[in-house]
């Protein structure tokens, strides 16, 4: 088998890939696909492409990485995805702070709402309340909006929760799981129609549920990356492979595997200096 072309990446990823290959000694194809995963997630909120038809679409990437247990999937993932995980922690801390402030703001807003509503009720019969009603309407428009948690990585998420995560315009997220069985049993894989629409980066995607609940997203950017062992992949293909192929779901995935490095790794007696 020819080696994975790590030298075809830009200079900095090429150097990083070579260092991981030397010090972790995983399959070179695992390094290459993990670099594609990290770079595509970083770029998808920043870059669009204009198709020959004139339509503007995102650079969404679906990846399916099949490697045996013990090949270093978790180690390589931790190396390349540390910045994303750090950003998500910061986003969670910021969200919790904004949520606390929102509770204060909504209480203050509610008090003022009741004051204005009471003033209208107390107005004498025949007395015009137009000015008071206008003030109340203006106050209603100023109702504090609940903050939304904007994180990058999701490992286990339903389609409804995903639609809630990408509400807005141009929101970018990534579904990444290193547990293939969990990934293949998720709604994202079992309902290929929606995953195809997300990959196509359609201009507007909506999801409607009961009680007049409508969720809409404009220009969403969604990555779907699955690291798996071969057994869960074969199990999924045996059960859903025909429909996944016929609807074009599998064609949207960049699929890769590689030869095992187990038994060929060299022991390094000195501590690794990154």
C-alpha cells in the first residue's frame, strides 16, 4: 500500500502530521483524515464556494474513518481537537454567565411590564389609553432574549437538538463521534434525507413539530465525522447499506481506513518533546 500523502498538505499541517506520525506512530491515513477533519471544521464557518450553477454553498465535509481498536484514534483526536474543546469550554462558561444575567434582566422586565399593564387597567372609563398601550408595546419589543449556547462539537445529538443548535444565519457546528455504534444509531445516520440536506448546505432548512413549534436555519454549516471500528460499520451497512447507497448518503462521505501499526511501533525511551 502506498503511504498516505501527508506531504501534500500545506506546510504547517504537514509538519504537524509528521510529528504525530513519529511520536504517536498511528496509521498515516488516520493522521491525514484527522487533519482533514480539524481543518474542515475550522474553515466551514469562514469559507463558501460558488457552484457552476451560481449557487453559493458551504464547504461541509462528511468523514467516515474506520480503524481497529488500539490504533491511537483517541490520542490523535485529543491532539488535533484540543483547540475546539477549549473553545467549547469557554463558550459554556460565557453562556452560563449570560444566562445568569438574563434571569436578572427578565425579572426587571417583568416588573415593568406589570406596572404598565396595571396602569392601563386603572385608567378611568372613557379615558384614552393609547399612549399607555404604545408604551407597553414598546416595552414588549424590549423583552430580553434568552442566550443561546454556541458550541462547536457535538457527539450525541438528535435532529431536533441539531436544528436548535444551528438556528440563525450561517451557524457552524460539527457532529463528531469516536464511537461508531453510537454514531450509526443516531438520527443523523438513520434519517439520511435530513443529513443530505445539511451536507448540501441548503439556503434554508426547517423542522416543524407539534404545538406550532417551528425551527429554521439559514445557510447552516454542519460537519458529520465518525470514527469507528470495522464491526459497527459492517453492522450498519448490512442493515441500512442499501438505502444509504440508493439515497446518496454514503456518497457524501469521504471514507478511509489504513493498515495496522500494531506490532511495528518503536519504543522511545526518552520523554517526547513536542
